[in-house]
């Protein structure tokens, strides 16, 4: 993929960059060209193309808009230059927008470098890619013309891309087709047969280099030499952050065993000693007195309950009352005593009657 470039070449340097030794037969719309460090689709750029219907080797220096608008686009349609600013070389002869342009509408685009973004999670770090010796890069491209509803003819182009070179695969899986020699530019621009397909391949030479630049150039309005100024990669910052978290993790690991040991000791010593030895603290005495006494009373009543159920079927209602009273042993004794006392008094009363 190629969506941003640097093109600050002078107009008369463009043919020389494209290995054209003679002067162009003519120039078209070069007054629209504005050199810039941050060029995006929709911008006007100088293009070298063959003269229309000419096999004499003459060429035209033509300023066109980046972002192909096919000639069959409706005249009333608003042009979208971001829709076709790249053309994949693998399918270039399959799509109608590009296939019909291959025979006679190939062209060259000269730039000093291009930008590509490296994705790192939600962040993207741009890199500036260029030749080590500073010479311009020449891209393979296709151009077309379209006429709008007002009768104005608009020339546009698209940059041909291919799979990324082995050296740049870490950055992106696509790259522009770079024509690094006069032979390759001649083949792409002037060949009449299908030999031009042989140059649509990744550029594998070692003279293509790159470095990180400011993320501010992600905005197309950001322009100037600051776009290509090298910045330090924040690898050290990331390392320090990772070390910070690793230290935190180490500290938490060191703390966790201590906390586990202290909790384990507190559980092991305080509760077990209180329960086994009969609670030496005041809180333990209160808890065990309230709970232990009721449990011991209930435990002592269990055999009585079984014996009572065995020999008396009529005792179930009093047994339910007895179970409710067993949680408060003091009241149970008072009620049982008063009940036993009242029964002989009533019998004696009716006996006297």
C-alpha cells in the first residue's frame, strides 16, 4: 500500500528522475503542481507518460490528480480520489478499471520517498522509506481521463502495488512497485507487449532504507520538513514501563507469601487455640458460652427425645415446645417446674371437691 508520499522535486527534475535524458515533447497543467512533504490522494503530482498514440519514444510531463477516476464514471458523480489510489498488481489485468489501461495508459511517478504505518495495538507509528543515497524513487502507475458534467476533463492516476519485500514485511504486507533502473522504467513506459508484467515485483535491493517520523504527519494538513525528521523510537520507554510492571509484579509476589503466612498463622493460632483450650480471651468466652451451652444442652436432650418418642405417642406436641424451649434452658426449667407444681394442686383441689 502507498497512501502518502513526499514529492518536493522541481518540475524540471522529474524527467531526469524517471531516466528521461531528452526533454519532454510538451508539458500539461504543471502550474497546478505544488511540491510538498506530505502528499495524499487528491493532490496534484507530476507524471511522465507517453505521447498519445505515439511509439516514437516521446513523452509528456503531465500534472495529474492522485486517485484514479475511471472514464466510465458518471458525469454527475462526485469524484472520490481515495477509492482507487492504489492498484494491486496481482489483479490488475482482471478489473475493468485497470485492465483497459494496461496497453497504452502506463505512466511513471517520481517521489523522494513514501510513508508507511506500523500498527502497534491501537497506535500507529509512521516510517519514512527512501533510497539511502537520496535519489528519487520511481513508481509504476496507470492513468485515465474523465469528463464531468461541466465538460471539464480530469486526468487522474493510480500507483501500482505488489507484495512487500522481505526487508519490509515487518512494516506492511504491501509496497509500491519501484522501478529502480532505466531498463525497468523503459519496460514499463514503452513496451508494447506483455513484458511490462515482469517489473511488477517487490524491490529487494538493500539500498531502500527507513526510519520513524512524527505521528503528526498522519494529518494531511501537516506539511514541511518536520514530516521527514527522524524521531527516536520509544523502545526504551516501553522497556522501562514493562520493567516497572515487572517490578510491581515481583513486589506483589514478595508481598503475597507474607500475607498468606500472616493470615495462615492467625487462623492457625488464635481460633484453634480458643476452640481447643476453651477460649482464653473474653470474646472467645462470650461466644462459646452462648453457643457452647446451647449445643451441650441440645446434645444432652437428644437421648431423652428418642426415649420419649418411643414410649409416648402423645408427647409430640410437648416435644416441639420442648425443642423451642431448649434454646433457652433457663425458661425451660421454670416452665417445667410450674407445670409439675400446678398438676398436683388441681388434682388435690378437685379431690377436695
